[in-house]
C-alpha cells in the first residue's frame, strides 16, 4: 500500500518531445496512479508508489527516453498522500517560464515510413510530423509549448488529427504541428510578383518542371528559404552565380537519399551516419566528380539529405540533385518572410514555393565534418541550437549576457544556473544580421523575463553592436583567450594547459591584430607565451590577398626572390603600395592572414572570393606521400615563417602546400613537448591539418560540439567570467 505521493520534476529538453505520453505508458505498465503535466519549468510527475516501484519507474525512465528528449535535472520530493484514482495527463500548468526550447529536427523514420505508405492517410503529405521530429523553435511564440503558442494556432485540426492529438498512446499526442490532407497547410507556387501558379500537390509538380528547365526557385524550408536549381544544369548554375554575385564560393547540394549522395562524394560510415542523423546537417565531404560550377578549384563539397517531407515530396517529381543555398543577400541573414524574399531577391529567383504556416524564428542549416572518426560542428543552428547547458561551478544569481564576436555571431545567456546558446546569427557588420540579433535576444528576454545589468564583450574598441547596451556594465574579454576558454570548457580540462589559437582576426592586448597565438592558462587566467612573427599590413582589406603577400615579401626582404610575382604589379602601383607599407602602423600575427598571403603566391590570386578559400584549395593540393617540410623556427617566443614563403616563390602548388602544412605540424609538435594541448580558432577547421597533426603524434583536443571558429567566442567569454565571479 502506498502511503506517500512522490513529486518528480524533470528539467531539460522535455517538452514537445513525447515525454508525457511516454511517462503515461510507463505508469500504465507498472500499474501506477498519479498525473503528469508540463509547466514553465519542464515536466512534473506525481506518483503514488512504493519505494521499490518508484526505483523501477526511474530506471525505465532513464533507459528509454523519447528520441529528442534529454533530462538535465531530476528532482524527487516526498509529499502527503493524494488519492489518485488512475494515471492521467493533465493540461499545462502556468508558472514562471524556465523550460528550454527545442530546435527543429529531421523527419523521423516512423513518419518517413508513413509518408511513403500508399495506404497511410498522410501518404506524400508535405507536413507529416510527430513528437519525435519536425518543427519546434521555428514555430514557437511563447511557453509553455502548446499549439496556441505556436504558428499552428491558425490551423484547425480535423477530427482524425484531433483524435491522435488527444490519445496518450499515440506518438502524435500533443504534437503541436500536427495536420493531415484533411486539414492541410496550404502550399503555393508563385511567380516573382506573387501571382499563384499552382496549389498543393500541383505546386510541387510545376516546381519540379521549372527546376528541370533550368529555372531558379526559392523554396521555403523549416527555418527559411533556400535558392534551388538543378545541380547538373550548367545554365542554371551560371545564372545563380551571376545573379547572386557568388563567383567561386561552393554551393551546398541537397540529395534525396544517401545513395544519391554516394554518387557525388566519398562517404565513410561515420559520414553516412551523420548525413542520416536527426540533425541532418550539411556535411563537408571529399568530392568524386561534380560540375566545376558547384565547387570551383576545390575537392570538397557540402551535401545534406532532404530533411523535411516537403523536400521529399519535391524529389518525387524532380529526379536529380539540387543546389540548395540560403536565400539571402551576401553577408545577410537567411530570408524567411515572403515580402522580404520578393523585395531583396526578386531579381535572383524565377519562382518561389511557399506555404501558409508562419516561420517565427529563422534558422540556418547546421554544418559539420568528420574528423578522426568524430563529428565536428562548424555551424550550430537547425537541430542543435538553441542549446541549454547546466553549470556546476557558478554561484551567480543574476542573469548575464555574453555578446560574442562580430563575425559568425552566437550569443550566450546565463540564467537559473544554466547557459542558453543562441542559434548561429552571422556577421554583425550587416544591419540585417544586427536586426536578427536584436529580435532573437528580445524573444529570449521576454520569454524568460530577463534583464541584464552586466554584459561580456570582445576587447575590440570599435565594435558598434556593443554600443547598443549603454546602460549595462561592460566587461571586455580577450578574443583569443575566449577561444581558449570555450575549448577548455568543452574538453573539461583541469589545471594549466597549452593552447594554439590560430585564426584570421582578433584584437590583441597590445592593440595589434592577433591570430597566431600560443597561450598557456586555464579558465581564470592565461599568458601569451608565443606567436607568429608580426608583420605590417598595407591596408585593412583582408580580401586583397596579393597585398598581404606583398606585405610578407617586404617584411622578410624577399623582393629579389619574388621577381616573377612582383612583375605582375604595375610599377607605379608597386611604388605606391611600398610607400603605404612603410608608413603603416597596422600589424598582425594572424596565421589566417599568413595562409592567405601564401595562397596568393602559390595559386596566383589577387583577391579571395570567400572565407577559407585558400585553406580549401590547399587541402586539394596537399600530398601526404611527399616528404617535404618547410622550417618554422621558434625563438624568443616568435615563430619565423620566412622559409615557407621562400618555398612558395619557387615551388609548384603541391610541393609548396605540402611543405607548409608539414612544417606547421612539426612546429606545433615540437612546441607541445609531448604534452596534451588544445587547438582552436578558424584555422583548425581544416581537416587536412587536423589529420596531419594526429599523424605527427600531437596529442590535441579540438572543439567538436561548439565550433572552433568565432561562433563560440560568447561561450568562452561566459565560462571565464562565471569561473572568476565571486557572487
């Protein structure tokens, strides 16, 4: 006989994931009485149970959680006995809103099976979903996560959907985005002026026809529009590059399934598992043979599989592979509203496929690659962020905001002893991205009733977005130390450790541009014990990589060795650049800029077309069979890279790239003195370099869950400050 009622509170990713029906089924299996409901904190359970039965319940609870669920905190209290007559699911209870939000996920296997089942009521229905998959973050307005608080509130369920929605034993129980062909979300294919050309299934058929004819179609996905075209139609590819002003940056490809992806790229089992995972990110892969217009001058391509039923339905009528690039202007956010699409990209696309369910929160596709058998995320957005982390080392009570970096921005909020990491936002130099930043920050502030008195920011004195928070106390934190701290936190290191922080740009403590730093420290303090030799910049235009190369040539007095390279520069222009260099006070130690300068010489380029272009080109020409190493000497805390540029000026592409990478890896190994080190910064997104370091025997940790690029600067700022905080 039960003499007590146990109250169990679950926090974590426990709403909108099928947790309540799972608990309901579990309680019926064990013959327990009580109730379960959502509240603003998470999920609350009341059970009439003996101590032994409670233990059995908790063991089964932990063993077989729903696919998208994650329990961060489980708290049990014993209360006075309540005489429950049965176990039931009750309506959400209002309380202070603290519960985490889930992101949007890949279509689950059960729904996919039903999608292709001709006997199923949702056969080929483009919005089939359940509590194990589909939209969450993109459709939510408020907490708790109930249909009335989402953009599904405008759609009335039919009787069939209502029965499933209300049945605790059905996996669509309280699946807020539920619908079917009887209460369908309307879909339209429109021309660039907004005129409707076709609806529902006919819209997909006509869309596929236009794609086959070489047209460019903007297609609304979970978090925004993609610009799509036939990946093997040369005229379509040329038109998309010309209209979007994207001459060389590779396009991502969307395939219907893994079989089609294997025809385009070399895919091992780890990469196949990642492509088909619930995250379904864009995965960077070694290309087999794809048109040069997809990935010019590189041997890597980004591929992702159709992750929504809407995309799968399109592939029912379009047989092939699609280019799928974010619908945006260069440097701006992904577009998710119809009016904005037509205003900004009306001259880029020919038609657009739209549906009536509103996207409330936009999100980009996540990007990843497999490194030494492990998944490394390069962009964390759809199906990953927002992300919530519980902390065990902070005593702080007041909310806190870390603004992060100017480029590849993600911000981090601390509240209730946990961290909230925003989805990827982009480069805050763009007014459009700034507006997205403000909208999303405002959304979280209102959702969780937060106000900030103190903010963490980058040390750079000229970041405009920081000035928007005039009433807050600002705590500037070193850019490269923030990189160090984010990696240190993910690795769970204890004690002092050596870190190589190599990237493109970051404000240094001496007022110079850093980016090739060797740091030693922990979450509370650090010292800079070494760096690449600083050299003058001719100007601040980092895309003009020929000027970067010229700066290095002047720095090391290599004009005689660089006769052929310098002959390509008109004499008057050369003399002017030399004068600018002599008067420059702008210095950098950035390895990213050194690599760009190196690439300008090796690949005979004047400008880079996109970030990481030189790194990707280097990966194509690295030869692991070639035994050639340029010397990177280290003396008095300075890494000298002169020999690498002497090699670049005389050797062919393969020899130069191989010598550079081998020399860099050898230098790092020697400086590590055989000890475990951490590596972070955008340079370490280079797969060839990371695999080479492992082959050389360097024992290193590189961030995997949190990008090693600037997206994790806010995380580093936050964990450092909280570790040092006294209150």
